[in-house]
C-alpha cells in the first residue's frame, strides 16, 4: 500500500469528508488515493496554498469539524504560514499536510542545493501546536 493510500485511510478514520489544497508532483499519490476513495473525500482545489489554509480555517469554524488542507513542497508550505497562524491564534483546529523533498536528498537541503528544499518543519513550528515529519510508511 502506498503512503498516499495510508494517508487517505487515516483521514477517513478521522471522518474527514472535505480537503482543501493545491496538487503538486510530490502529492500525486495522495490525490490518486483521494480519487480512489470514490467520493468519500471531496477535494477542493485552490490556486494558492494560502487560500486552502484559510478555507480549512473557515470550514472548521462553520462546521465544528477539523479543517484539513494540503500543500506542495517548498513555496507551497511557506504559503501555509498565514493560515496556520490564524488557526493557531484563534484556537481553530486544522490538520495541515505538506510534502517534502525525498529523504535521499536530505544532504542537498542546505544552501539551496535541492529544489525547494528548505527546512519547512522548523518554519511552521511557531504556527502549530504540533508538527512532525513522517519518514516511513511502516507502522
């Protein structure tokens, strides 16, 4: 099972029915799994990740459910910070997902040697209650 399928299974266990985001090359397996959910999860696409994060905040406030949003690696994750800050400072529950560079590119992260490879996790920590990086699909 691909990690995209595992992620969608997790969202379904959380009773998530709507996700806001912007597809990217690194997130295609996740989007394939959303498509394979046969409508159990509806994805609403945006032109900018910032808008997806704000949509998740609005959704959470209006529905009393956790808002879920996703973004692509690098600039996509950076765009999330304003929406994450709004959620954090207003105590609005959102679950934000974003992709990262492949693990075997880690040595290229410093000094811009990996395309879009800055330290996203450290960037979002001030705007979140909890932030982590998943490095394995094994449970």
